[in-house]
C-alpha cells in the first residue's frame, strides 16, 4: 500500500490465516481495513464512486506525497503459483483514472522470470486468454471504454479469461463487518426477503436468518446452539414475516413462552449472533474483516470468539482489530501485529513473534495480554513516543507466572 492516507509505504508480509491488528487509536488500523473496502468497492461500485466517497486525492493521498495511490496484492489460487495484482490510481482534471494495472505470475513451480498476462497503462494494454496463460501465448491488444474502468473488472466477466475471473471474484467476495446494533441497524424491521450475506452494518440480520432458515436449516441450528451456550437463558432466534411486507427478528428466552422483538434485545446478543453468522457462513467469503469485536461483548466470551475465528480461518482469511487484552490472551504471537506510527507520522507494523523480549516472557508462560498491558511490546504505547524509556511493572495486568485461563501457549 503506497500513498493511501497514513499508509505511505506499508507492507503486510507473512500473513497468517488469522491476523489480528493491535495498536493505539489513530495508528492506522482502520485505514488498513479501509484499503480492502476501497479495493472491493472499486470492483463492485466503480473507481469513481469509491474515490469520491473518500474525499478524492485531497483526503486519500498521503500528506506531502506525490504520484498515484498504489496497491500490490500477492495471492495464491489453489493449483497455481503465487500471483501478484498491481493497481495504481491517479487523478486528473476529469477525476480519477487507472494509471496502471497488471497481473503477473511465474508459470514454473521451479521459479523463473515473472511475466504479465494482463498489463494496462492509462486504459490501453493487453490481456492473454486461457486457463494457464504463458509467455508464448498471443496477447490481445485492447483499449478500455473509460480511463476509470478496471481491466480486471472488464475481462473478469469473460469465460475466456478464467484467471482474471478468479481474481475479480476473490476481491469482490471480501467481507468487512461493522455491525451496528441499533433501531436503525439490526434492530429495525426490514422488508421481507431472504438475503445470503450479512451487510457490513448488519442491518439485514433478520433477512439472513430467514435465508438460513429456508436454505441452510442445519447451519442455523448450529449457530443457535452455539449462541444459546454463550447467552444465558437464550432458547432460539427466528425471523417472522409481518403484515405490510416487513420482517421481524425475534429472540426467545427459555423461562418465557413468547419471544421478544430484536429492538428489546441487548446489543451484545445481536452482535454475537452477527459474528456467528459471518464465521459459520455456509458459503464463506475468501476474506473476512472484523473491527473490534469486543465491543458490547462480555470479556469471558472473547476466547470463545477467538477460537471461532481460528476455525473459520481454515476456509477464509481473517483480519481482526482489537483493543482487548482478553482477546489478545487467546492469540498466538505470529497471529498478532502491532500497528504504530513512525516518527514521520506514517503507519508501520511488526509481528509480535519477531519481538525477542516478548517471546522470552511468552515462552516462560506469561500471556500476551499481560505483556501488552505491561508495556513489553516494542511499539504501540499511546502514552510514550519512545517505549524503550517507559516500562510499566508486569503487575499492571496480573502477576507473572502461569498463563491466564484460555491463553494459547
């Protein structure tokens, strides 16, 4: 990521299936998430709409920087060698335009020179057809209809370009969750109609419950079973059609005969339901992003939710942000990254597993949550510019010794 707000030059290397970002307020965690949202919206809504929504170059480009905003995504498609997608977006008098876009890979498992099977500059370039594009294949020269059109979005809808199709489906399939449990969000009564995927805000929670009830009843029963173990006295959740074409989400507690409307249910109950629906999706998205899942949830539920995320990471890649030491306690060092601002004001990151002082304590049984609040991480202390000069006693979050219950060794 280059020139994107605080991310002037940020790389996320050696990603794990579950990656959790930890850092002070304003460190850039949400901006990292917004990169994935921006790329996905460029494909689903168009570059211009995604660009305008974020304030154009005035708000998007890193302060004091010049040149286009650039992204490079290295991904692995099953059965193929690693592939790299590059995108550069610039702005002219008529608005945003795609300055450069390419897909490259190495066809040989033994290595060799990379070559591009899609390469466009300012709307003109070439693409190579076929299941496994190779250097010897004849490229097709093309000119796009508009400078703000993505080549991958254009050729990714044609069966003759299966590798481009796969990339487009990968990016448009990303899911980022920002559930808002309010009368205008999950607690309102939407129009009747099953919907397969939960919206970013969760305002179609009732519609997804209806879809699961009609199309994937065993999976809904599984979600209900997990939810009932974590929310005391909860018995079932159901979506009930009302007159006037509206849909009502209702929750029943075991001691009572009648369920209550979702608007009277706690935010934590609905958030846990929303997270379980995302993580237990019968057709899981390739990438899931969840911001600060600890909000509105009891701390004792966070280790369980962390394990849900880890299980889900067997089929989806997960990115999570957090400020919770309890959730951090449930993680492995390689899964946790500290996001922080460098002296120049721009964002950087470092894996906890690369911090030797942290690993020395962790190997002796001290949990990550203890070490974080005791300020043993090398970066990310919001109250000190130079963490090496400020060390809190370890008792800031319990005494050293045996790990907390549920902590991962």
